[in-house]
C-alpha cells in the first residue's frame, strides 16, 4: 500500500542490530517473517512503509511481498528503532530505572519521553489529549502563541465586529449608561431611533460641505454603506474566513515562550489557522499533519475499533434488520429448515466415513429446492 497513513510498527534487533541501518516492519511481517526474532515495539508511526526484506535486511526476503524497493526514502527513523527512547536514550522498560514513571509520545517527532524529562510536569489528572516535546516546540515555535490560549481553555474565535474593525470598515461606537441618560435628558424624553438610523451610526459619514467630495464618490460611498447595512453578517463571515489569520491575532497579544513540553486538550488541532500563509508555514516546517483530524492516534484507535465491530457483525442479522416483521419470520423458518436438512444429510457421510464431494452438495441443494417448490405449489390462498 506504500506509505501507510498510520500503522503499528516493530524493529527487529535480530536482523538490524545496533550499528546496522535502522529499519521498521509492519505487524503482518512481525508475525510472518520475524516470528522467532527479538523485536522492539514502536507502537504507531505516520507515513511509514514496511522495510522487511529490502536492502537493509541482508539475508532476509519478505514472505508476504518479495518484490520490494531497495529503500523507502520517505520513512523517518530515530533511536526508537534501536529500542532507545526519550532524551535519556534508555530502553523501555528499563531494568536499571527504579523510579516509577510513565512514557508519553510526542505527536510531532513521535519519540517517547519520561514524564520527568519533559521540563514540565504533566497534568496530574491526565486531562490532556496530546503532547509536544521541548525540541519540537522549538521547531514549531508558532505553537507558543496557541499554547498561551489553550492552557485549560479554548482559543477565542475571531469576532465579526473585530474582523470588520481590522479591515477599516466598521467604527465601533460605545456609549456608557451615563451618556445615554444625558442624551435622553437633552431630547426631553426617550429617543426612539429607527432601525436604519441605528445602523448608520456604525459607519463614518463623509462631509457634505461644498467641495469636500465629488458627487460620484458620495454616490459610491452611499451605495457601499447601504450594502453593508443590508448584509453585515455575510460580510463579516466572509472577511473573517478569507482575510484574517488567527495566528497573527494571537501573536499580537503577549505570550511567553518556555523551554518545556506542552500538553494539549482534545480537538486543539481544529483551532489552528488554515489561512494560505499558515498552510505554507506548515509545509516548510513539515508539520502539515497537524491540521489533519485523522492523523491522531485516537482516530487510528477508533478506526480499528470500528473495523473490528464490522468484522464481528453477523451477515444474517444485518439482513434481518433490513426486513419487515413478516419477511424476518419467513427467513428464519427457511434458515432453520436448511440447517436441519443439511445437518441430517451430512451426518450420513460422517456415519459412513465417506468424503463429501462437490457433486453431493449440488445434489443436496437441488433436492432442497425441489422440495421447497412442492411445498409452495400445495399452498392454497383464500380471499376474504
């Protein structure tokens, strides 16, 4: 299948010992080609193609797919392929480490780290979805702007008012309660604005004094104001979606960079900006996968669970569920008749110790269909 989006991988220290080129093998090859070898479990990695039997394996040919390319240039390797993990480059489990600690995988480099070697203490409640290690936070420095907003809370969305204001279209007019009361007193009573008058307050009206603006400009400006008054929400949504960068808005606010790992809540990736500039930046940093919701380990595990449930599903029950009550009863009766007659028919071969041949099965179904037709022909239908 080429480079699989995400799959479980193993490294074989028997075939590729320390000093040899690192190589990774898929789950199927770990059973079929390396069943008696010493393996390291790598858990899952993204965009990887099985190396089993290629040029990295001197005396081994893959039993499942012998015709393989010599190298997989798209694969990425690290010390995990030699059974070493974390910044301390120790095996897991480590027989010399007496400190109880959990290993956490970085979702960028996909290495595994001891909790105590991350520069920051993982949340005690375990209430985080993914982790980015210290080195990857330096590489993906833009994440610090998001981290400042995602420390226990969601990234605030771009407001429509702010979006229009940044574009120079809307001038916000804020009045406190005292100002409103003064206006009411001066007018001698409550002032009732029409809908059009309230909306016109949001826009800068040009001067109408002689020589201040040409008639063509005034007509054009008036038309634009009326258009914005009529479709303010649509304009705001379009402007927010296509013209503004969430990252730039976050970077305009104060945030702190630290030399630590970061811990992220669920669905945080959906909060990342996907404007043209940000997508280009992701590509340059080779982290395009951050915006892919199916890249996560959780999505991989959910897909595996769904596939297992599909495999365990009974085709007969699926067929029954698609039928009405009468059809279900008829199918169950026919199925029970077939099962009973086929069991009795095959028992004779078992008692005689003879082999069941293709012709015998064909003969059984021909007789079964013939008996069924005779039963149907004898049925009488009455109309009330």
